[in-house]
C-alpha cells in the first residue's frame, strides 16, 4: 500500500487518550517501510559507519536550505545583489499576497531572524557544530534537497567538515534509480539513515525532522538529537564584540537540555515531535 501525501487535520488538543494511544501504536509499530527501502537504508548506514575502514559513529544533518524554503521564509541571507534580485522576483511570483510591493520585507526579515524563525545557512551550521566540539574528522550524512546557492553556499560547511556525504555519494546511480520514481522513497531513505544516526541535527522546522526526533525519543533516547536555538544563535552571530570563547560558552549553556530528551507535553505541542504522555508511560 502506498499512502499519498496528506495533512494531519486531527490536531493534538482535546483528543481522547485512547485515540492518541491508537495513533502512537499505528505510527511507531504498525506502519512499516517497504522491505527494499529498509534494505537500502541499512546499506547506506553500513557504508556510512565504515567509510574509514573501521566502524565509526556518524552524525546526520537535516539541512533545510533549498530555494523553496529560503523563498518561503522571507528571511534575508548573504548574497550578491544579483542573487537578492532574483530571489525577490521568485518570491513575488510564488507568494504575491505576502510580497505585496516589497516595502515591508526588510523589517519582516529582521523580525523573523530575531525570533529565530529563519533557516540556518550551511556556514552557520558549521560554526555551531564546531562550537559544540565536533572536529573536522566528524562523519556527517546530509539529508537535503538541492541547496540554494549550490557548492559556493556549501563551501564553508565542507571546508570545516570535509567528511560530509549524501546518499548520492554513498550509493551508485544504479542502486538509487528504482527509488527515483517516487520522491518520497528518496526521503524515506534519508529518514531511516537519520533515524539510525548517533547524532541527529535539525536546522529548521518541518515534519521530517520532528518525526525523527519524536521516534528517537520513543525508542528510548539512546542517541542525541540537537535542535539549535536559532534565536540565540542569531543574536550571537550578530554581535560584533562576541569572541569565540564567549560564543562557545553560550552555545554550551543554551544547548545543555536541547538534546532530544522527552518533555512533558502542553497544549498545541506536536505529538510526533514529543510523544511523551500520549505515547509513553515514562521517559
């Protein structure tokens, strides 16, 4: 059976406990990936762990910096005048009601960045990971669509973390061809490789990352899941007087509890990001 894309309209508030328990049972136990997807994902995980000839842990990075995400965010990013002009035209075409005449967008972009609602750029991700103590030897699997800005945008991340690969670099075209018929099959491969990683890092919101963090919590929180505090990071990146030592200290203090531990739920909390209470008897 193949499920077409859908939107969860059931909500999370005022749902009877027995219904939530059923949803959890279905999501974490009944639904399974196709055997060929599971097998290919296991092969990618094996190759990821044995890239250096010995068994190594690896990090999975969900990098949300595709053109569509950058455009939809209406945030301002580093780029040439030509790039900014093209992005403005793209936003005007795709989201005319939000774009209007464009005069309000600069203030909107500043506000969203201040509130931590902008996708992290690859270079920002690199700085955050290094400040957390991850070295250039860290093995990183990147789950992402086509990154806006291409290799130039990815250069800072690759320079600081050269052992960075995607499924396209771990597998041959022939191995992936059968999965390219359905874009969701490729996403499923990324999902499973991220799920089984030793460390998972999300860089922006979205159901993909939330489902991974929730599943890792449900499975016993045996691996770290990092959800960067983008509000604090924006403030720190914008402070010209902050030295590296202070930045590292801020990151360490802020992210002590942002490692994917189950949390008590509250109204409107995403059930699949944090299954504690509806799905779990205890953390």
